[in-house]
C-alpha cells in the first residue's frame, strides 16, 4: 500500500517506522525536516509539503498536535498547499490526531466534497508503547474503509476498537479517555500531597494502591512521575493536556452534560501554565496541588 505519513512528533516518529517494516511504501512529511532523517535512511521518501506527500498515496495518516496543525496540513497555509488539493479521489485520510469533534466533522465533509474518504483513528498509548507497536487504535467511519486500513492499524498497535460509523465518535472517545487520565493525575497528586504532609512516602502509597486497589500503567508510570517530581522529558506536554480537557468540555457542553471534575482539572492545568510548566509533562499538575497545600 502507498502510504503518506504526516507528523513526526513524539508519537508519529515511533509509529511511522512500523509502516515501513510491514512492507508498505512510505512517504513522510514533517514541518521540522530533520525529524525525517531516520525514516529516509530506512527507505521512506521525504516530501517537501503536505500536498507533495500525498502524491500517489492510497492512504494518508496524520498525527499532529492540535486542530490548527491539522487544518494547516489538510487545507494548507499561505506558504504550503494542503494535502486535500492533491489527495487522489477515493484515497483515505486517516486522522490519528487528538482533535475536536467539530473539526472531525468538518474534515469528513471536506473530504466528501473532494471525492475522498475519511476515517478517525486516534490512539491510546505513550511513545514507548508506540515504539513497541502496542498502541490501541480507536477507529470510526465506514466499516469497509476501516477494514481497508486495518493492516496499517495492526502494524502500529496491539488492537483496534471500532467505535462507530461516524468518524467524529472516535475523537469523542479519545478526548474523553484523556480526560479520565487527567482526572487520575489530579486525584493522585491530591492524595500524594496528603501523604507527604502526614509523613507518609508518596511512593509507598503508590505501591499500596497499585498492588491492592488499581493495576494500571497510568497509575504506575504517571503516578511515579508525580511522586518523584520527575516531569522531564515530557512524554505528553501539560499544554496539550489542557487542550484535550478543553476539547472534552466543549463536547460535553454540546451534549448538555456537566463535567465538574473536568472543569477543576482544566483550572489546575491553567495554573500550571501560569507557573510556566506548559512544556513539561502533564503530570506536573502535581506541582499545582503541592503549591496549593503549601509545599
């Protein structure tokens, strides 16, 4: 299969090599060109623009930071033409980015008008799981399109969830999933502050709940980062955590669903931004709760 892959950030750079290793023909584009060097050495073609990347592509995979970045890639900028201008009729754009429900719906309409197909397939996992091809893929759209792209999903992940036949549903599941992770960060950091002020090691408390209550990579990995106050290097930046909580609040408002905990988490991420913590890991929400408790 001829595949274009756009976005070689923390996640994309770990995902794209699996497409090559699965025997597909790969073209890559990234705004910072140096990020493509390793893939070029593995045999990928490096494109000069999003439009150039999709030349002859059967499937376009995109995984970039936010709505604005997706719009630049697909619809273009004053400097670079967008992918939608050159993507072939009947080719599929698979958006793997964490974006808003509204943008996903806009992309579906735009591709339909251009005679192209569209799927949403955001992923659950961290860069280390992407490197090991152990991501979970959340797919939504026409079933025949999902099956056509399944070999690509299986090359990058350990499993594929089919959420529904409307692409934006996968985006709703993804931002809601990220909200639950952010909520775990909030509750852990609050609990750790109580432990620390009471003379109990946060790491000991984490060991107890990981053994007797929960058993999850979220509690284990992110909990340890909070307990040890190790927020760099960032696997997922705090500013992106804020973005995702805003997205779930936006979706919830549209559905008339109150999310009081999400509002609290958003405010604490905002406090982290005010502290200058936007570029470090989102587990740094722990600093906010520690500061609120006088630590």
